[in-house]
């Protein structure tokens, strides 16, 4: 005997609005990118003021030096170092939920404010990464927020509007330029397009030797050993080229990461606000920091033409 029509599943209604129970996984998936390679690779220091300064100086140019026998020395007056500076920037994220919202349970979260704070923390780290790379200096005022010079703005060396694709000769020329300026290039941040160009460098060799039993095809260049330094190459979501500036097709930055630090005026902290102000919960996450970059001549920003 067949089951009556009213006893079949389609007759029980839409889950959540009729008799049947809702089937929701007790988790929340978030596929938004959260990788922050520049934030993770740079060192940590401290700042004592909103205007963070450091001193730089240079040696005399190399040249012939020959003295007469018995001659007096040539004495040079003491020089005064010059100063570089950057500005401390406040990065802030806040979240709030009502008292009623916090009192309820949710799929994938037992506390609405804790779930929102965890999400803001991931966004905060992404914002720190983006500003440490792409921010441009603003001293600030009553109506303008202070901003630091990020990695790209701090670069004294740059090429703009060249070929759409990076060549291996061009890559080595940039490493040579940094070496000639006294730097030891060891790091590259790049987007996916330029990373593919680097992977295709012929100097690396057209054949990738692999263990046949593993059957793994290796097509990536993670480290490039040059005469001017061993350079580690990192994909970076904030080296975005045309997404930031339509006149820029592709870009990468080469630099000496040992000269870079995140100098904190106020390290990251969470502040909870009194519940009596509103019927709810308010939490903020704040970091005040700047980028210490040593010497701008240790950073090269390459920008290709739009492609």
C-alpha cells in the first residue's frame, strides 16, 4: 500500500516555517583572504611620539687614497646625520550589538559580540597589512586623520609605466640597483601576474626536475639566488596594480626586509565600553603604529604599464 500524499515530505512544508526542523550546520564559513605576509615578515619596535624619527648618514665615496711619506693627515670636520621620519597612524575597528541580540543563541556563535569581535580582528590585521604597504603620508589635523608612509610611498627607487610584463633582465637590474645603493635585496612582494612572470624566467631553467615517484610538477619560484642577494618572493594581495591605479598594470616591490619594522606607539588593544551608556555591548580594537623603513634607497617599487 502506498503512503498517502499528505504523509510525504513535500507536504510537511518549508523547514523553519512549518512542522519540520531546520537543518543548519553549527559553524560559519568565511572565505575572505586573511593572509598578511608583509605584517608577518617585518620586525617589531616602539615609537615614543606621533612623529617618529631616525638618523641616517653615508660614507665618503670610494676613491684613490695615497699620502706622501711623512705628510700630515687630512682632518675632516665631524658631519651631522640627516633625519628620516614617519607618522604614527591610528587603525581602528569597532563593533556593537544590542542587549537583546547578545542574549540570543546563534548557529555557529554562542555570543554575537564575541563573533563580531573575532571578525573585526581579522579585518584589523588586513587593514594593518594594507596600510603598511599602501598608505601615503598625511600629518593630519582636526579634520584629517594621520597616515604613515607605507612601503611603496617610502621607496626612493621606482620605475613606472614600463613594459606590461616583467623580464628577468629587468628583475636583475633592479636587484643590482639596490646593491649599488648599499642595500642587500632579499625580499619581493608581488601580485599573481608578476609572480607568474617570475615563475617563467628562463634563467631558472625550462625543466623542473622532480621525483618521478611523487609525480609533483613544480612551477613556482620561491627563492631567486642572484649575484646581489638571495631573494625570497611572496605573493601579496595588496600589490594590486590596476585595482588601485588604472595607469598601473602590474607591480612589485623589492627591498631589504631587515631594515623594516612595525614601530608601535600603542600596540593593539581591545576596549570594552560601559553597558549603561546604551542597551547593548560596544567593543573597539585599536592599533597606533608607523613603518620604520631605514633608508628609502633600500626599497624599489616597479610598476608596469597597464595590460
